[in-house]
């Protein structure tokens, strides 16, 4: 894969960097700056090399036109604090403000373009439309660095098309992500345990199918577990259930047995009367969830079981919380898995937290990020790598 090193001497060069700054906001306040901090090594390296750094990123899901609530202004302010320099925010992406911001850069300085998704061409399915925007972006720079791992699975103008125009290379974050995730997909140390959670089985069909040929055991929690329980013939009450996936899951269970892959399901469930932080709740057997009750977390026995199944693992991948961890009453399962992974890591396991809600849970629940071998910045991208897919934003950087 082409890298920053392959781009040569960058002093005085305008370097366009695709970062992933899709951070959570409360109004205009960033509530988790993890993705901004993850981008710092590449941006600091380019700045120290004397490059004139032009950063582009998206935030939220605007409808292809400017929307003040998705402005990158809070990101520019936080990025400037972390870099220790003023980061000018252009008020557009490829217009007069962007050109002025780039022209005003001195060696080592950093500017940020406004949200790339304010331009509908960024995510267009029409190749010519994306190419048109990519050409306008390319006119702002001399080279391109792809460092937004959270978007490399997207065939978008600022990720894929611009890399076909400018001299391009992967940034340090993308390289770290690919190298770390490769340890879980190419000849992993065994036992190899994968923890899958989140709300829907349908979001992880491909990754489950692939892991049934690679992993030694799959630990299933979160909302998706109820489709597994239903596939085993158990009633799930009012819990989240994808009835149209029950037969698919039955096939997975049969395939796991044939392949010698252990599927670990909860033995008990924390079931509530409603989806609310203060909902009355009780712990019930996983195969006997009462009618009208909805499961919102794995139970304490299950938490101990999952921790035990992680203890001897030498490679661990975790994607998806075990319950509604945002509510204190239903965070126990996710806490137990996080702690179990930390303990296994300290005993020599290589552990990956697969971005998205799992990474958010680590931070929100107060776990030390250093306790894990790698915390990914890209939920969807990390899932697709675990699924064995080729990602457009990576293939375009191939040597």
C-alpha cells in the first residue's frame, strides 16, 4: 500500500488529508473527541515535515447542502487546541473561502474545509459527479493522504476518486488500523474469540458468515441475541427480534456445529417493562423471557460466562455492546465484557475493539483505553474487514 513515505519531500507542498471527524455533538459541544485525537499523529507528522495541510472530513448526515448544525466549526476549534495552533475553517469545500484558506497557509500550518457532505456530489452514485468534485478538490493540493479509516469502505469523492487524481498514500492511522485488524483476519493466534453485539443480526450477516470459518468461538449479546434465542426455539417476549432472520441464524448455528465453532449465548437476561433508563426490570432465564418483557442486557451469570470464555483467548475482536449501556441499569454486561477483554489482554491476548458503539462504550463507561491492544475508529470499516471484504478506499491506494 502506498503511504506518506512514498510521497517524498512534502515541505511547502499542499497536502489534502481525508480525516474522520464524525464526532458526537451535544449542540455545539463535542462529547467524545476520540476520532480527532486519533488523527493527530498523521496531521502532526505532516505539519512537522513542513507540509501545508488541508484537512477535509464529514460530520453527521446533511442532505447534500449546507446545514449549520453539521458545521465543522467545533471540530476546528478542538483540533486547534490539540495541535497547538490556529486551524482556520473555510466556510465552503471548494469555493472562494476554501481557496483563500489554502492560499493563506504557511509551511506547517493546518486548515480545515467545511463538511464534505454539504456537497451532494461527495456521496453520489454517479461516477462522473463524484469525479467532478474530486477534480475540484485536487486543484487545492499537490498530494493526498487518506487517513479517515471510518470511511475507507465508502466509494466517495473525498475517499476514492481524489486518490485517482493526486499522488496518494495512506496515513498513519489507516496503516495502524489495517495492520491491527489483519492480525484478527490473517492467521490469528488461538483461541480466537469474537464478541458480537449491537441491535440487529442483519447488520452483521456477512461478518458472522466469515467468522464461522475463522474464529474458535463467538459470544453473542446485544439486541441481536434474541434472534439467536428465537432460532433455538425460545420465546423472547417483547425483545427486539428480526423474525425474517431466524432461518438464517438456524443455518449459522448448524454451520458452527459442523465447523467446530463454539457459539456462546447468554444464560440469563436483564428484562425490563419498557425501553427506559428507569424502567422496572428483573433478571430472567434466557430461555424463559416473559411475555411483555424486553431484554435490555445480558444477565450477571452470562457476564461471568462471557468473561470466562475470554480468559484463555489469544486474539479477541469485539464489535457491539451487550446491552443498552447508556442506561446504568443495563450496562453490566458491556462492563463485564470490557473488563474481561482487558484482563485477557494483560495476560497476553491481542484485542481489538471494533469502533462505533463499542469504542464509545469503552470511553463512556470509563475504561482505560490502554487496556486494549487497539481501539478502531471505524465501526463499519472494521466490520467489513472482519467480513473479508475489499474496501474501495484501501484498494485505490494499492502499490
